[in-house]
C-alpha cells in the first residue's frame, strides 16, 4: 500500500478513481467513453448539474452565488478576478508563492496595495494585516501550500473579499456569505487538474468600466452554465465523484474533524521528536500541508529519512525547493492510517539516528 502525501495533484478517493475509470469506458450506459462524446450529449448536463449541486450542498452556498467550473486552473483566476473586479485599486495579502503570483497578475490591470507580506520570515508566518477601505476588493490565499501556513477565519470586511482556496477548500465549513469570490484549482481537495472552481456572488459583476473579452468575463460563463466553450469533462466528472464521496462521508463538518485529528497526530510527533522541527509558526500551521525539516544536528541526513520512508510505502514528502526539508500534505482523501505510517517511520528514524 502506498501512502500518498503529494502536494497536488494529490491523493483522490479510490471511489472517485473507480467511477471515472468506468465513465472512461462507458459513460452513462451509452457504450461510449466520456472522452469521446459531445458535451451536449444526454447525460452530460445532468452530470454538470449534479457537480454544481454537490458544491452547493457541501458548502451551503446561498442562491446569490454561482458555481463555475472553468479551464485554466487557479492561475487563470489570478487574472480573471482583477479583470472583472478591479477598477482602480485592490488590496492583496502576500503570504507566499501563490499569493505573489496572484499579485503579479493583478498588477497588469490596476494598482495593487500589498497590505502585509510574510516574505522577511520566508513566509513561515501569516503577517499581521488589516483590510483597508477604499479598495475594490481584498484578496488573500487561505492556505499556503508551499509554506504550510493557513488562515482559517472568514473575514468581516468593509470591502469585497476574494480568496484563493485551492488547497483547503472543502476541508472545513466556510461562511460563503462573507466572500465575493472563492476560487481554486481542483487538484488538491476537489479532484484532478484541468478544472477550476469559482464561487462568485453575481451582484458584484458588471461594475468595472474596462471592456472584458467574453472568455474572461464571468458573466459569459454564468450565462452558458460553464459551457461557453468545451468543458473539461473528465476532470469535472472526477470532481463530481470526489464531492459525492465527501458527501457520503458526512460532508465538511465531518471531514474537518478527521483533518484535525490527522494534523494533531503529525504535528504532535514533530513537536516531541527531537530529530524533526516544524517550519511554520505554530499559531499559523496549516492543517493541509505540514512542513518540517531535520533538526540542525542531523543536517545532511535527509536522504536517509527519504530512504526509510520508501520502505513504509510513503510517497510525496519531499519539501518544495523554496523551503527544503519535507512536506506532508494531509488532504481530505488521505486516511489517518497514512499519517500513522509516517509517524511510525519518524519514530524508527529517531531510534536509528537520535
Ligand atoms: C496549487 C495552487 C495554485 C495553482 O493552481 P493551478 O491550478 O495550477 O493554477 C494556486 N494557488 C494555490 C494556493 C495552490 O495551492
């Protein structure tokens, strides 16, 4: 058995994989693969509707919002958000690599005020920040996939709030009504790469003076129910099955408990095992991506730990190149047994070298 700690694309529920394989062979009893039918075929509309309904059920999304399923990943949303919302100035919180990329993209379309940056501490903390008034919106990244920090609070804000929730969406309940837009790529908690989700409150659109090319205008995608152009049917199907799995399991409240238990187990070991050290500030630790290194005393032994982890069937724990060390991603589909295996491995490593 493999223990898949990949940061994204990452572990998926086996059921979602099996159902997608089935659909790849024979979609909806048509005798045809989902990969070779028109998205106007009978059955596809229903699949798309079901996927949207699951989003609405799981996150209790109010009627004023639309759920869009679009190409281009979270990265395309870095541009679509300012295209649709930025008239003069927007405020961004800089908490890591993805936040930075969102900022760089938005700068093409208007003035960007950086409310705070964690850069000086190599993004190991969430810097103190305040949401300013007089800006078109405030943008932040709820979970910093690379640095292992997370903002769990929903904000009471004087301006529209936009959040990139690529790597912690569906890991816990969120008060959708506090947001103007929540977006992200599917490939962490919501399926596989190739589709992005955008939860958008409809009344915020149509307020900027710039002309927006139709493909970049959320309203085109709302009007055509995310089929303005050919939708990525395989990733959307997989998303639907991933959401169905989550619903059957008990939804976001249930998964939050499971995620907390997984994170407590692993951070607990990091804190008591003298060989390892967490890199993110304790009060900002992510429940999704756990970043850790070897204590300085054991510098240079990283490969030994990687080798031992292979014997346990552990994959995907090499840290991002900008942080080094290790990163274990504990996304929804990862069972606690995998975290136990990693903890056992860390304890064996301590016995060997500690
Ligand atoms: C993975 C990730 C992205 C990038 O998503 P793409 O779909 O590859 O564009 C953006 N933001 C965060 C927080 C991520 O974790």
